[in-house]
C-alpha cells in the first residue's frame, strides 16, 4: 500500500526567509509526486508535480520541490516566503502504473510571520 | 472552463435525514473522485469513476453512502440516513484521462453538518 508522511503539523517561518515543508513517501514502483495547497474554505489547488526527469521541479507561486529517490522524499521549498503563502499544504503520491489512486498526506500548516 | 462545480456549498441537516451532494466535473475529464476531509482523518478517497463507471469504492464508509454518475457531466454522493459523524467537507475532483498524469482538479467543497 502507498503512503505519504508529512512529519510536521505546522511550520512557522518569517517573511522573506526560505521555507521547507517536508514529505516522505512509500509506493511500489516509480512514483508520481504532487504538492497541493489549500486556503481556508477552499478546495485544494495543484502546485507542482514530479513525474520523471529532473529531480528539481518548479511550480506555481515560486515554489519548487526536490525529488530524492534514495531518501524517498519530496520536500517543498521556496527561497523567500510571503505572508500570502500561509495555508495548508498537502503532499500526495500515486504509482505511475495506477496514477488515478492518489494518496494524500495529513497536511502541514504553513504560517508565515510578518 | 468554470472548473469543478459542487453544490450545495453548505448543508446543515438533522440526523436521519437524507443528504445529496452534487458535482459537475470539468468537461472532457474522464475521471471523477469523491473525497472527504475531516480534522481527525484528513483527506480520504471515498470512490472514483472512470467514464461514468465506478472503479473503486473501497473508501465508502458503509452502506449509508452511495454515489452515482449518470452521465459525464454529473455525479451525486448520497448519505441516507445521515449521522453526526458524517459531518465533514466533501470534495469532488476530476482528472483528465488520456495524457493525464495524476493532477487532480478540486471543487470548492460541500461542508456538511449533521446535528
């Protein structure tokens, strides 16, 4: 069975500082990896994905994530945090051979402090 | 495209009542998913359809829950009878088929409160 772990319930970072939201995964075969963001009272919005190729993927709003196969990790990063980045972030995984079955992590609340 | 459209956005009902949640997926998307979000259990996949056919309903909590997709542009999730523990936000999402790589497009959700 596939699974995703987001070890931090909340991450606090000062505005302008770099941010990292951690994610590790477990899946059979090659993974498809995703990050989604959820603002209060809204649905989840896609940020970025890793399918194959370059381990560093870039997405919306200046976010990027690095796929590390040996550590089975897919951490979300941004060089300089904005207050407007404050939201709930979800990591997700699916097997490449069955990409419809997406499993989400429990979410990490990002709080950017002015 | 207007995106995935869900209705109602909010529903308050009493225990024992029937609840029907509705979803219109993005036109051309072959897959439709129903998720439930709660503080305790996070985001759970309830059921998904491919070309209107239910593929995996292993996440449906119990027989009180049922989902249908009578055509490519409409799906319903029904709870009968509803119970307080069904209180949650229910999300519908759709996904392209051919050429798709797993990116889900979510609706805004239906917040259900069962008293």
